[in-house]
């Protein structure tokens, strides 16, 4: 008996599997975002220094690169995702405290959060409604992220040696904001077209995109406000 085929050329069983991955991804993503927000709140209440933020961010990167890929297909992967998002959220505390202490800090933070949420919901809805395939963006995004990361290292190193480069820092933030928007399009497309079948990996990818989009927008808004 031949399986039923949808208008997009995929079997009904494949579509059902895709819908399950999509549902699990958004459920886990919402839980990790909430957990990350709580971790950030704790970090802010404790008034953690930037050195702690650097340490938690490095620990999260280690988990992302070496542990998540090895545990994504097991139940342990879910706990690793919460560890990654908790560490990143905790590390966000010092930055949020810095911006909230500015005269218009609360407005900057709320604006960055609002724009981030609107961008994520808008781009996700666009892919889900149009069903467009953005798989072609994968290579471009990986190359762009590598270039932006290297530029960020140059900016940080220059500032550390007493030669701050605000123009480069602004350009890096703008690049990351655009690249993370593209990442949301690409990852959502990968899910609905069957390119990504693991909701743990999908959740991590979307969370990192949202996290970097928010921090980039916060820096851009701060620059526009002369902060």
C-alpha cells in the first residue's frame, strides 16, 4: 500500500513527524527561554561581575560544541540544553544591570526584548505560512557568522589594548543581528522541510539565534541612544 502524499510531495507520515519535531522544539524553546530569564534575574540580583559572565559564556560554548552533539539523541540532551541556556542567561545578568543603570536603560532593554520577539515571531510565521525553503542559506550563514566572530575578536582585542573601535563594534552588532535573523529563517525552514529531525538541536540553534539577536539589538539601541 502506497503512503499518502501531500501537495508538497512528502508522505503524511513525514509531515506528521515534522509537526511533532516543530511542536517539541517550540515547547522546549519556550521552557529554556523562561529558565534563561530566571537565571538572568538571579545573576542580576546577585550583581555578578563581568568576569563571571565570561566564565559562564565559555562554559556554555564548551557544552554547545562538545556535549550537545553527543547527547542530542538521548534524554540527557534535554538536561544539557537547560545547562547551556541557564549558563548563557546567568551570564547575561551583568550586561542587563549595566544597561538598566543608564537613564533610559529600562526602555532600551524592553525595546530590545520587544523587537527580538517581533522578529522571531514574524520570521517564523513567514516560513510556516509560505513554506518557503531557505536551505540554500546554510553555507552563507556559517561563513557570515565566522567572519562576524573574527571581527568581534578583533574589536575586543583592540579595546583591551587601549584602542577601542566603536565603528567595528557597531558593525559586528549589526552583522550578528542580520545573521541571527537569517538563522531563524533557515532553522525553521529546516524543520518544516525535514532537514532537521532532532528537536534538541533545533531548540539550541533557535535559542542561540534569539540570544544573539537580543544582545546585538541591545548594543545597537544603546549606540543610537549615545549610551
